[in-house]
C-alpha cells in the first residue's frame, strides 16, 4: 500500500484541509493518507481549539487513514524543529511520500530556496542576529539578509509566505536526515494563512475560522459536514479552551519567580524580568503577550515561550529532546484501510508504535534498554506529552470529573470515513 504523509494541526479540519487531503492522494498516487498531527499545543504557541482525539476524529471521518501525534517538544517549536520532528515520524512509519500545501505550488522553486538556506545557514543566522540586536523586527531582518545573500534573486520570494516557509523546512529536513521520502506539493487555494476573509469556494484559513467562532459566528459551511458535527458537539459541551484560564495558569507559573523562569527553554536573559513585570499587571492572555513582546522576537516566539512556561519545559531537557528526535509513535486513530497499512508496514517501522499507554514504559524498556540515555529521553518526551494533556484539561471551562490523565484512558479511535 502506497502511503502519502501529511504534516498537520487540523485546528480545526476545514474545507481547505479536505482539498489538500484529496489533492495529495492524487499527486502521490497513494492508497493511504497518514497524518502526523500536533497534540494539545501548536506551533504558533497556542492551545489547540479541540483536544487531540477530537481533531483526530475529524480527520478520520473526513478520509485520513492514520493519525499519529507529533510530540509536544516538536509540535510547539520553531519551523525547523517542527518540520524535522514530523518528517522523522513519517520516515519511522514507513511512509513513501510527503505532500504539503504551499502558496508557490512549484516544488523545484521551493527546493532551490531550501538549498540556498542550507548553503548559507551560518551566514544568514549570524547577520540576522546582528540586525535583531540593533532593534530591527525579525521579519524585516531576515528579509534584508536573504536579499543580501541571494543578490536579490526573485526566485526567493517564496521565503516570505507562511506555507512556503514550512514547505521549505520540510524539504530541508528530508535532505538533512537522509530521508528516502519523495516530496510533492499542491497549491494552497482559498483564503491565505492569516486571512480572515472567506473565499468564494467556502475555504477559509483555520485562524479565520477560529476568529469567527470567537465572535459567535457560524462556521458550519467552512468545514466538511463530519468535521462540523464534531465541532458542534464540542461547542455544546463547552470543551474548548478558555483564554482567561490560560492567563491565570500562566500567571501562577510566572509568579514562581525569576530563578525558576531562567530554567525554562527559551527564557533568555532579560526576558524573565519582562515576564515578571508584565504578569504583575496584565489583565488577559493577549495583553500578557503584548507586554512581553520585544522587537527582536516574533509574537509566535513569545507565545511558544509561554507554552514552555505553562508546561515546565526545561531548557537543557528540551535541547536534548530536540537533538534526539521523536523516540516513539503515538497512534491517535485509524480507519480500516489505515490499520491494514500499519500491519503491512510493521517491519519497516523504525520506532515503537504506542497504542496503549498502560504498557508504554515496558514497551520503551524493550526498545531502548532500561537505564540507557535513550530510554531516559523517551520517558522524558512522554512525560512532557502527559503533562501537556493534564494542563490542557485545566484550560477547559467544564470538566466531567474523569481522570485528567486522559492519555492512559483514551484508546486510539477506530473510525470509518464518512466522505
């Protein structure tokens, strides 16, 4: 069975995702679609709109065949770490192809950009850092350096568009890990990544959909019907995270003091003081981000740092985890066709596939040998994912009274596609 890999957040699964899924199957000539999906906290430094099992359910009902979780350490990380972790998961699953959406739609053009970034990485990073220290905004600094390095090459325009940027990082990850996965790209259609508008074909960006939901506007026509049904059910049960609860939990962590903050990943010198001062007066999550934001850091970078604070992601450990790469594959759900693929690909898998967490530590011991450094890192990676789930439950306005250790009680979803 030929599989196409998709790197996703599905926050939520909308009509544009359905187009990408169908176009990817066609482009790669695939029988099976395998999604690596972020868990409860996302690459932009925000909690997901719905929990990971509900988003996996959306994807499966809309035609994805396998959904595995991208661990927190990679899901809530900069584009290079996000891309590398996701590509390594697909490689470990035995997936033959990867298809991503891009504004460009031109694979050769994106590969040219990826090659240029690899060739001049040290120079680009050094010059960008120097401009940031002079007070220039990150996006402007990066654009100036890229123009200088490339001699104003117009073929590098894709480096300024969000889906192209991620696509380029996927291509770099494939190259730098020696992956045999064959890449494809399909042109993104409809509204842009950051657009709030709805295109005539009923395709809106995920961020646009979330803004409509926040304004109590209807979004059903922007999602495939199975996905809209899941969202409608979640709205009725009030199982969406609350910004006020997020803000309060963050304040509690920041109030632990500057010494503690300095142990957290990406809390650099001076940022701890800004966090302490902002927390003392901020009235909400967005206000906290605005108060901490400085010119040399993007808003997304600040939001990710706050998610590291919330989930107690220590600097040394995060460096170790990102260096090691994913050390297990957590199955969130599959279709009958997906389960057939997982069975057929069993001998090609390079990492343990976790389907039941009641036996997870024994499974990791068999794979990595108890007491080894790799076993320690695998357990630490898992513990961070478990903590992220517990903290996500604290963001929900209502709670059923079940155990907050949901990872141990939620089985992978076995769902037939509905469309």
